[in-house]
C-alpha cells in the first residue's frame, strides 16, 4: 500500500514518521524548502516516546499518472483548496483520500473534487508543533488517529488500511460510527479553542480564574448543535470531555491559541464559524459561541490589516 502525505508538519510529519518507522511505503509532498530540510537531515520527531530521526521519501509536486493507494491530507483548513489541487494528480481511480482535518466543512470541497465515495472520514488527537529547526515536537503523550467510512460500518478498504495503520506506535481507532466520533471531537475542540483563545490562557488558568461555568456553558451549546444535527454525544463521553476541559491545573490549550500568539492565521471559521452557522440554521440558541466566533473574526481582520 502506497501512501502520499501532503505536508510534513506537526500532524502529517508525526503520523508519517510512525508509518515509515513501521515499514510502510510513504512519500511526503512538501514545499521546496521543507524538501531540502528533510533530504539533508531526515524527519526528526521528539517527545515522550523518545527521539526518532528517519530518512524519508519526498517530492515537491505530484506527477500525473503516479497515483497512490492512500492520500492523507494533514493541512490546516485555510490551506485546503491549494492542498486539493496539489494532490489531485496523485488521486487515481483506486485511490482513497483520508483527511485529518478538524470539523466537517472540508468534506464538501473534497467530495466535489474527488467524489464522495473516494473520501474516508478521519481525524486525529495530537498535541505537537513544528519547531523552526524542522523538528516535530510532541507536547503531550496523547496521539491517536481515527478513521472509517462516513456512512458507518466496515469496508474492505478500511480493513486493508487498518492492517497497515494498526502497526504504528500510536493509538489507531477504526471507527464504525465515524460521524458521531467526528462530531464528538468537533464539540470538544470548539469548546477548547473558543475558551482558551477568548481567555488567552490554559484550561487550568480558566478554572483558577473562576471560569469553569463559562467553559461548561460553551461546551453545552456545542453539544446541543451536535444533537440537533442528529449526532447526540453520549452522556458518558460528554462527561469525560467536561472533566478534561475543567481540570484544575491543566496546562494545555488549543493549538489555535498558539496560532494567535505567533500572529498566524487560524481555523476559526472552520471550527467555530461553521458550527455557529449550523446553530442558526437549526434554530439552536447560543450565547457564548457567537462571542468566541466574533473574537476570532476580529483577530483575523486586525491581522489582515497589519499584513496589508
């Protein structure tokens, strides 16, 4: 099974390195500068499991006719459209596209370009960052990848994919109810990103500042949108998310806050904006979600003016 991974940043680089480590046939499609970096020093991954330095195959453009069995998209949502064009030549009649993006809005663009039947559902949990040196630094032990058919159940292609992914040193989850799992991730991330960006602090900072009730309010709003959309989060799983996001002393934040702190673009519209749009279409009442979303929109406006 041949894999093509778009990008060798925190997400694509991390899971790509684990695939290469497990003996999979992996090629990274990257920009010229990143290609030179990887050719010179290999792909470097550091974290709780130790440090891995491994040589990798890289290309800077996909050639027509050279299709891959699995094409993994690990880009940020704001880079989705150029990413689609970058991998298009590598997606052949037998190819499967596996996106590891947050939220759900990206599926519309992927289905339009490649066809709904060719696009699997997928997402990951990973706290990692790409250092200026090119090293991928895992910040917390958690790292998992979830994939499956968006219509649910099992399939021959997912069975084959799992036979490879199941060998990597990560928590690999073959989901038979992928869309519910994706909604659960989205609800958690929207509440985490909304609060840590709005308050400019970690989960523990917010709890210490007596903001626990605000976090729970935003989480409940997001969960109601999921339920009205046909994907109610089971109470036990929602309780686990609530405990995670209100844990005293917790130092973690959403990666979106790190984007803001480096004055970079964010996935605010993809994560919070799309959720708010669905809430209004479905008639779900929200109070904190519009505030969190507007905050990120104002940030993006100010960032655009500063770079003009």
